[in-house]
């Protein structure tokens, strides 16, 4: 790209920012106004026009993927590569510094990064070694404490806890944990940032070296920086005054992880920065943009921005009120199919949800519709660790020969069965040509196991037998629930606390729901127990590989991971009170505002068409729940929204007062029935249609009968009557 092209594709304000003489600058602007574009062009400008060596440029992005993209975009626009330029996340850059200067940072050359699972395990050990009561001092809480302090830049000796005995204990844990890490050469995530900060603090010469080297610093998504990141930047960039940050206070969504919106104003003051505001949005149609703008005005204490577009009004936002969660998922897959048939690409479609557990039903609907999909930044439902753990218990109960499941759970949760004991069992199985389970039994009978592990292995065997005994007469969902509760898995994940653990518990609950709605295929029903059938279904779904990298595919992701991205077609699902916003945030204004910002982020990902969906009833934790629609939907003015409702809908009538654009949903492949329709069966009486599958003579409907519960029926034989 030559210089004129570099500037031609920008508006005046963007150009001002890109071509400004070096100084500290804040580019403050709403979603889709070209902040990231400005950052990329600024780098290209610095290299091409100001002849700044890439070696002198440091650019901070929010994710590793964004870093790779930024590098690619800059290289493309300058038509060469940018060796020597540092692009990465705060953590990535800190890690790089520590590797290069491990001695000054007082780390062994071979130091390893500790992920949060490992960190938790370490802290647990420390709590035990200090002979503290683990119930009173949960490791997870200590981990929060330690990471929080590190994020604030505090070491144990900086913490004043003279008069607070509780805090004294936490400080003690922090200190012992840190000593253990230091001895072992381990560095946790928060430590990366703190160490890098201290590295400069304690080595003024090194700091000066980097201050002189990085004469140009750029930061994207600045609204989500925390205290230690700010301090680090302050140290590196303030002296020479060439820092450009871009951000949007309305898109700050990591407050729960210590991010501080106030850093934006603080930067302006500390760095005496000039503020440039961008006001034109290039991403979305006017309807989408104005709807998002209207939503966000419900927040207080905003820095205030205007955002407009030259784009047409475009299509209205579609709001779909689903009868239940299955209907919601099916509606979405139907619309995506239509999108594909209209000649569009699947790559252009994103499904956004509040929490990971919500992906399961969407995945199922997409699989059924044969639409390839990819989960962005995460695993598919049946591939998630906690789900595999729970399934492994069910599998072993179902089939003792399942060695893989045996290996997976023999020591999960930990029950003191180490590698040594396991090797003995494996050897025995090998020499006897038996399964691991049988080898276990044999060794117990022959007294071939030593001391502590003998006891633990016996206990494990008894646990499995007991679980089987207790659960054989239960329904599939009760069985799953029983196993999750009594295997120790639930307690294990509960003890972890925090966001990741909460997501795991949510997934386990979702597994129970999956079991409660799973229906055996009548053709194989005779031969398989419901459990076997379900386990097969789970393996098949997990085995179905993700769309490969080059195949075009629908993108599924949480709202959080959609930050910075854009897609022509976007669905935001589960827009219900209690889901989004979540129950807890509804009661706390600070959290509620963060949820609203998250909704703003979600809506502003859409370029051409946005669907918002919610379900009138939803199975959660194996129970039918009725939720009101999300308040965020009500905060969007009616004129931007069209409601799509099913004809003959029999679910609770709603009085939204909105113009209702009623369309007829396809009847299920000539069955003549619709989701939510009331029907009559000669033997089972009255019921409501919940689901359907198959075509032609094979088509089946799932009906919830008032007196007989849910059943799958082959339409051709059931002689259902619509009522
Ligand atoms: P977010 O707040 O979501 O991170 P952003 O402010 O970083 O958004 P970009 O992603 O940089 O916005 O830009 C949004 C879209 O608008 C992109 O597709 C970008 O290429 C396009 N765009 C930005 N500026 C212009 C312009 N001057 N002319 C045409 N298109 C533009
Ligand atoms: Mg951006």
C-alpha cells in the first residue's frame, strides 16, 4: 500500500490520528468506528512514512489471535514483514521479557508458566502444608486473593494486615506459595505481569534500554487493562510520550477480572494525552447501530460518545420468541440454512451466547442440519473435561471393560492412587490378558496391593459397584445426576470456585438436562439400554470432528470472546432474565451495567443482520423453567425490531405491545404439526408437541403428554389429532 492509499481509506478524524506527530493520544470511540483500523494504519504509517524501524514499535492486543491478525494486516499494508516489532498480549509480552532477562528477573532459565489449574493445585498443597483447615481456607479463595494482590502490584511484605487476622493468614499462604513457586521455577499468569514490572523497577538500566527502544507504543482495547498493566505501560511509555491507546468505555467487559475503565481517564491525565474521537461507524446498518446505541444509554457514568453511520437503515433486528430451547436452536439452524441457500457463506455467521454450556443445543441443531461449525476459543460440549469425567463414570458403570474410562477416573477426584499402583494394575492386566477392572479385582483378592493404595483402590471399586447399585433403577437423568453427585466430581469442581469452575458445574448440570431430554431411537430401543444409547450418542457427537480450518463454518462463541470481531449475520441467543442478564447481576447495578455493555458488544458485532432470540420455557438442571424476556430487549426501541412468532402458537400469550410480524413456520416436513401445538392421542390423551425429527414415513414427533410425560411417536402410526 502506498502512502496515499494508507490515508485514502480513512475519514478525517482517523487520518488525524494516523498521521499525527508523535505524542500521547487516546482514540476514544464506539464499536465499529475503526479504532483497530487506525491502530494498524498508524503502525504502517510509522514504518513507511516516518521511517521508524519496526524494532522500535510495541503493540498490545487483547488476544493472541488478535496479535496474529494485527501482524498480518500490518505486513499486508506495508508489503513486507515486520521483524523486530513486538506485537502481543500483555501476558505474552511480559513472558518474552522474562525469558530474555531471566537472570535479572531472578528466574531459572528453564522457568515454566503455571496455568490456573496447576496454580490451584499448588495452593492446595500449600494450605495443607501450613496445616490450615481446607474448609476454612479454600484454595480457590486464596488463589483469588493472591492473583488480586499481584494484579495490584503487591507482594506479601507490602500488605498491611496487622489488625486483620484473616488477612494475615491469606498473606501467609501467599508468601509460602510464592516461595514454593520460586524454588520450583514456576510463574503463574499474574506473576508474569508483576515480575515484568519489577524487572524494570529493579533494573533502571534495563528499563531505560526498553524506553529508548520502544519509541512507539500502541494499545488496543485499553478499557480492559488492569492496575499492573497500567503501571507497566506507565513505566515504559511515559518518559518518551509516544503512546497511542484506543478504547471504548462502553465495551469494558472484564471488570470481574480486575479491569478498570477508569484507566482511560487516568491515562489522559497521567500522560497528558490528546483525545481523538471517532464518530462514524463503518460496520453495522443504521438499525443495528441505533438499537445498540439506545441500549447503552441505559448505563450511567459513561464518557459519552456519538456514533452514526452513512449506511442504510438495513433490515430490522429480528426477535424470535421460541416456544422452548429446542425450538430456539432449530429456528436458528433453519435461518442459517436459508442464508446458505441464498448463496452466502457460513463463515459470515456467528452464534453468541452468555455461557459455554449454552452451546450444546446449538451444536446439536447444527449437526442435525449438517451445518459445519467451529467453537471459537473452546471445546465442544462433549469434549469438555468435566463432561468427559462424568461420562467416564457412566461408561465404567455401564461396562467394566472400558479401560479408557477406568484410567480417566481411577484418580479423579484424587484418591491417592498414584502412578506406581496404576503401573502395577496395568502390568497385571497385561500378564493376565484381562481388563484393568478385572486386574484390580484380582489384585485385591490376591492381596497384591500395598498399604495405602490398596485401600484406595478397594474404595474405588466399591464406589463403582455402589454407584451402579444405587442408580440402575433410576431414569437416565437421575442416574447421571446421581453419579455426578456421588462420584465426588461435583464436590471437586465446586471446591475450585471461580468463573471456570462455575462454568464446569453449569456444564455438568447441562449434561443432566441432556439426559432428561434424550430419547432413544425406537429402532434400536429393543437392544440398548437408555444409558448405552446415550453414551453412544455422546461419543458420536464428540467424534464428529470440528469443521477443519479451511472449511467454511458457523462460528460459535461466548459474547466475551466476540470482542473486536465482526460478522455479517449474528444471532444472540438466550435473551432471558436470569440468563442474560444473569440472576446475580440483576441484583447488582455495577454488574448489571457490565452485562449491558456485554450486550452492546454482542449487538455491535453484527454488520448486516441481527437476530435476538429467547425461549419462553427452557430446561435447566433437568427442570422446565419459565423466564421473562431479557430487560435488554425492552430497552431497544420497538421501531428497530420485528418480532417473528409462530402461527397457532399456544404457549402463554404475550403482551409486548410490539407490532407482531407473524410468519408461518414450516410445518415439520409434512407432519402437519408445529412446535408448541396441542395434540390429542387416543391412548395418552392431550399433550404439547416439543420436538420433531426425520422425514417422510420416518418422521417422528416428541409430545409431552399431561398424564404420561414425554414420548417420541412415529407420526405415521400415532394418529395424533391437532386440537
Ligand atoms: P470494535 O470497537 O468492535 O473493536 P473498532 O472501532 O476497532 O471496533 P474496526 O474493527 O477497526 O472498528 O472497524 C470496523 C469495520 O469498519 C471494519 O470492517 C473496518 O475495516 C471498517 N472501517 C473502518 N474505518 C473505515 C473507513 N474509513 N472506511 C471504510 N471502512 C472502514
Ligand atoms: Mg477493535
